[in-house]
C-alpha cells in the first residue's frame, strides 16, 4: 500500500509497521497496463524512482546493489556460465550486469510486461545500456510458462528477478516452478531468486528454501545485502544448486574481474554468505 502526499512518495509496509518516504520533484510518468500500474517519479536525492502497483522497485541511486548481488554472486559461483536466463527483471539492470561477463554467450530476459522495459528505456537508460548487445534476447511473455517449455539443460544460470510474492508472482516462489528451473539447468546449474528481507520475511525465506529442496536443489545459500529503499533496508537473495558448494565461488575471478562494479567484490561476496545468529532455517 502506498500514497503520494504532497511532495513525498510513501510506501507502507504493514507487516513491519513501517513507512518509507522519498522527497519528490515531480511525477514523470503513469500508466495502467494489463498487468499493473507503472509510475516514475523524479526524487530530490535518489534520482528517478520506478514504482509498480504502489511498491518501490528501484531508484537510480541505489539499484546497483541489488542488480550486482543478484547477478555476480551466481555467475562467479558457476564454473563457466555461458547461457543465462533472467525471469522478470524488466528494468534490465540484471541483464546489464550479466553481460559484463565475457563467458556469457546468450542472456535471455523473459518479462511479462513489455511496458516495464519500454518505460525503463526512457527513464533509466543506464540500466538498459546493454539491451542491444548481440548476446541479449528480450522476450515478453509469461516466465513460468517459458521455463516449463524450455529444453532440459538449456541454461547454466537462472536469475529470478521478481516482484514480491503476491498475485501471479506468487507462483515464482513455489516448488513446481523451482522444479522446472532444476530441469532446465545443466549439471552445474544455479538458480538465484530475490528472497525479501531476513528481518521481516524470515518465514518466507524458510518457505523458499523448503520449496527449493522439494524441487531437488540440495545446496542452498541465502546471501544478505543492504537495500535502503526496500522494507527494513536489508534484503537477500537465495542461491540454489544441485551439487556446487556455494562457499567455493571463483574468488580469484571475482577479485580480478575485468569490469567495474560499484558494490560487488570478492570480499562482499564472501561476507554476504555469513549468517546472522538469529537466522535459522527449517532444514537445520
């Protein structure tokens, strides 16, 4: 639930009993698509702000943390990522980060709502800078159906850059979808999903991990990182694989990466794997 009050945009998180506000200059864009309401605001301190159905998706100022952690943690864990699928992620920030890896031969982005991408191209062009890369393929359809129809072993890494688990997106957090992801991944394949706030949504993270195990993923890691425009300011991504030890990521490759990042590095990757004392999972 959210509201705009004079010169502020405010998002309310009822389950946490909190509100988060950003001061605005003006509204830049608003439209209702068949799937959701898209709004873009110009803020005073966080650049442009993308809002879907009243919930903050990203700001120009801090989105790099999320996109880098959703992308590089998985790609530097896989021994040789060549074929990457991004489910959701219509703002194209994860696509941009994935294509920084020279080993990637194809990166498919499957987004349900094409308007999210077209609006991002206009108001967040820096996120869409790699959309014309010859290795990129943008497909606008249902990501769940896409994965269900994909060939076995078609991908090395699947990144699920989804909205919160409400409405149609809830299916992206359930065992049948994870089982399809397991099937389309190669022998060393990795799945990474955004998994909400450990402080507010620990029960959801436990559910995600349980559903992943039901789908046949044996090795799970939940990584932590700050994200100040999301509820609580503390976010996570859960990485799942069949046989790779996530603690043994390609640390040398991460340290010597031939591209720039603003948040991610090898030390951040290692630290993100550390688990706070209060965080315990069902399988323990």
